[in-house]
C-alpha cells in the first residue's frame, strides 16, 4: 500500500525511519502545505465574522498555534504568510526535523517549536490569537478506548484551548474522525466549551476527502 492510501497510526507512523520518510515525502509536503493555505483562507472566512459578536480579522502578524506541527510543513507556510507561529509537537523525531529546517534554510521564519502534548500545553491564558491544526487533532484520543474516555479527553482539551485563546480567537481544524459518532463527539466538545462555528467537508465521498471545523471563541 502506498503512503497516500495507508491510514497513519500514532505514534508509529511518525517515529524513527517513518519520521524521516514523512519529512522526505514530496506528496506529504505538498498536501500539508496546500491544506495550510486553505486553513489561512478559512481563518478569514466571512461567515466566521458573524459567529458570536461580529468581528473582522485585519492585523497581521497574529500569533498562531499550529497543533501537531510534525516536521514543520504547515508551520512554515503560516510563517511565510506573515504569521508568528508556535508549533506544538509531541514526538522528538518529528520536532527534530522541524528544528533542523528552522536553523537551516528557514532561519528567517518566525517559528518557535515546542515539544509538548496538545492536551497539556505550557501556555498562558489569553496568549494566542488563533489556532490551526492539520491532520493531527484526531490523535489526541488515541489512548481512549471507550466513548466516556474520549469525551473526558476532548472536553479537557477544548477547555484548555478556549482558555489560552484570546476573545474572538479562531480555530481552524482539519482532522480525520474515525466515524460519524466520533465526529459528533469532537463537535460537541467544542460547543460545550464556548466555541461556535460550522463544518466544511471537501469531497466527503472520496478517500481523499477532508473535514474542516471553522470555530470561534
Ligand atoms: C500528520 S502529522 C503532522 C502534520 C503537520 N501539520 C505537518 O505539516 O507536518 C501529525 C502530527 O501530530 C502529532 N501529534 C499527535 N498527537 C499529538 C499530541 N497529543 N500533541 C502534540 N502533537 C501530536 C504527531 O506526532 C504528528 O507529528
């Protein structure tokens, strides 16, 4: 099975030689960077202006948190587009590659990589303008076996993200819930913790289909 069709598993798909393979994959790089550009477009989506109180995004640079930043493809695109970026990554093998690129040819980009779990971020309340997460958030429940465990984990994380975000902060999430039931658990975890917004599904009937949640605090 090719890299494009194989479903990644956490943490195996991102450790050792798999981290190296991930970083070398031109298909993966193109895919992550294309999705990051789409996330920037969604960040400025006019329909989000009307969620909660009306507000329009103007000022750059915003500080953006990139949750599950991997080897840095998405963080690099965000920084190249004028954002200050904090990339959060839990695996040493992945963040090592991202930092290597940062100190090499990406030296001038405003990115800081933090080795941390999305569920336990070492960040202050109201310190982040917006959040983006690409192909990573579904993994935060990888250790949970029952719906109850998933709900607890999702609820704690949504609460924490709400705390670190500034008022009206936006959260653009692209992820791969296992099924409809799991998708609903993710959605309700955000609604219950003060986020609001809507979902966009691209090519829902295809294997390559992507699910986006466009949320606002
Ligand atoms: C598809 S990859 C990276 C995608 C990234 N957007 C990029 O451009 O390379 C998903 C990443 O999420 C990370 N991840 C999974 N669970 C995590 C967690 N709880 N906290 C932080 N990172 C996590 C994985 O280690 C992996 O590197």
